C-alpha cells in the first residue's frame, strides 16, 4: 500500500504509532488515498497483466476488487480506474451497478 516506517519520535499527527509492552517502537506513515489507488492498480497489474488488455469478465473482477478496497471513495477514482482499464467512466459505473445488483439479489 505504500506505507513508510519512521521512528516514533518522528511521527506526525496522522501517523500510526505502534507500541510493544508499553514502549513506542515504530510509527507507520500511511500514504494519501490517491497514492494508495496507484499502488493498488500497480499490484493488480502485476497479478493480472496489463489491465487494459483484460477481457470484460476480468475487468469486472478488477472493479469488484477495487470497490472492496475503497478505490471509488477517492476523488477521481472512477476516472483513474477507467483510464487504467482502457474503458469509459460509464463502463466502470455499469460494472459497479451490475455488482451491486447481484449483491442485492442474494
């Protein structure tokens, strides 16, 4: 996800400080959500190959994974995903709607 480890004394307000037996031992600096989306897309590309070359079923699967990871809560998330998949925003919304309809039918 692109997190960075820093010394506890260098932790900022939004870093996560980890303690062991009451002593602060490590701080984790989480990336901004937009950076996380880039990392998630890069990971999916390593696993599946070039995202824009996937067939429709695999692209739908990638959209499902991205939705589970919160990719569409990021500003311009749909546009970023659509560009990575080589489809339109409308297509991404269709994939999302299809998935949500399938969940509702269960």
